[in-house]
């Protein structure tokens, strides 16, 4: 968190959580393929040339997904029965380097691990333009996208994209950012809601939440959560027990 940001905040304590950055994207990739399968077939059989093809049920639990992409390979039989392609649209390259250094390559690896060829998916970036993000989505759907994964620049363009996609029968996954007033099928994000719920139940009010990577090519990130009062040791221990959290520290900024 930048020094200027701290001066503008009325809160005087920061809880920092050191986390593994890659988990966020892998989870999104996992959910992406799950929706791909659902969008391609609503039952355990599909019609091909007048005949029915059985799709064997695939049993995967949340615990199956780790920082490797091994679990994605289990989706290959299901993905092979699908149709169309997957389109991913990321928002920009300015607000965070994560979109080019982590999200794009990890989403690509996840989709490929599930058996999709380069011609069956695209990963694009809107470069900070609402018009570009909307145009990219419309073009992807025109070219046969059957699933759209979108990190909207804002809820305005997000709602436009989701309205267009719905009119063309294409389900949308809100990725990382939620489109308020939209018509998404799923919402995939880092579990910051659980962090907020945990602190809320303990009566700790959150002022802000900031996150950044610790190194240019590193796999760790630092999340700084400003709060109005110091959490108890029990709450800090609970935060430290969250998946992929390496350590939790409480810093008093004074005041």
C-alpha cells in the first residue's frame, strides 16, 4: 500500500496477509472449464449425427485443485464433448501487472491442461477501454464463443456485455470483479468475502483492502487490510489458517 494512501486513511492498524498469488487464477481456470462443460451439455448424453454419446460423470472436489494444473486434466473427456470455444477478456495492463504476468498465462495453461487447443480459446486484454472490451466480447461471440469469461473494467460495460451475451445464449463468468446489475452465470474471485466475513463476525470493521505482488516474477503477494481496531490473537490465527496464507502480521500505524 502506498504511503499517500496510508495518510488519507482514518484507520490506524493494518493486517497484512502474505499469500500465494497463483491460486487465484488457477481457481478461475478450474471454474471456467466446469462452466464450459455445463454450457455444452445439460445432461449426461449428447446427440452426434443422430446417435447419443454418453459422458461419464467426473467427480472433482475443491480439494482437487492445487497450484499445479493436474486436476484440469480430469476434465479432458468432458471438454472434448463440448462445442464452440472459450473467450477470456481481461481489463487492462495498467492497474496491475498481474493480468499479463499471471492471469493470462495461467488461464492459458489451465485451458490447455483441460484439453483445449489454441483454436478453441482466446485470452484478450481490453487495454483499459470500455469500448474495446465490449467490442472484443461481441466479436468473440460472433466467432462462436460458447462461454465468456470477463473481468469487467466497470459494471457499466460489464452489464452491456452480459446483456449482449444473454441475448445470444452465451453464459458469462464474472472473473475477479463483480458486474452489479448484470446477468452472469457465475462469479469467480479470490475469497476476500470470507476474509471480510471472518473479521465481521469478530466485530472488526474493515476500512480498505489492498493487494500487490512481492516480486516481479514471484508467486507471493502481500494483502494489506486496514481495520478500525486490533483483531484478537484468535482472529489473526484464523486468518493465518486460510488456504495458501503464509503468515499474518498486525502493524499499528499509530494515531
